[in-house]
């Protein structure tokens, strides 16, 4: 199975000057765990629900500060034509459960987001199921 078969398309993006509060509200509204962040036309990072808690709330960052102060960097990504087992292996190695999806090595244009849950929803093999479990082991 390929990532383009399971990913979320039409991903909204946030400008890097968006406030922490605006970001939290947008993510809640969209039920999103990850939002790509852009500065002008360049992908500069991502913000996750975990970033909001660990890098903002727990550290006392003002809700009026921009999300550029709490971004996850570097941006970890995969390509839409990558197979799910390879992507799950990369997620496990990097201890993440979501990645941005780019169109190709040449263009590197954002086309979506993929999560372990997206892959699990279409899981058809025991090997993929094992990869999903391995990917989630670092969470307690």
C-alpha cells in the first residue's frame, strides 16, 4: 500500500507568525494533530499537539507568542509514492506518529499529512500491524 492511498489530502497550513492560541484553536477545530508551518512560500516546520503541550504550556510560553518559537524542526517527511511499511519504519526510528507528505523528490510540494492512524485504518497485513505497534512503543 502507498501513502497516497491513506494520507489526508488538502492539508491546511499556518503562517509562522500565527499565535500559539490561534494554532490551538485551529487544530481543535480541524481535529488535527499536526499542522505544517510556512514562512512566505517555504515549509519551515510543523507544530503538533505535543508541541503545544510540551513546548508551549509546560514551558510557560505566552499564548500570544508566535508558533515559530515552538516548532518541531527539522521537518520530517515522506513522499506520496512511498510504501506504508517503509514510512512506518521511518516513523518508528524517529519516534513520531505523523509526517508531512510531499509530492516528489524533485518538486517537494506539500500534498498532505499521514499518521499511524491513517495507515492503521487501511491495514491489511499482520506485518503492517506489527510495524504500527513498533511505531507506537515509545509512548507510555
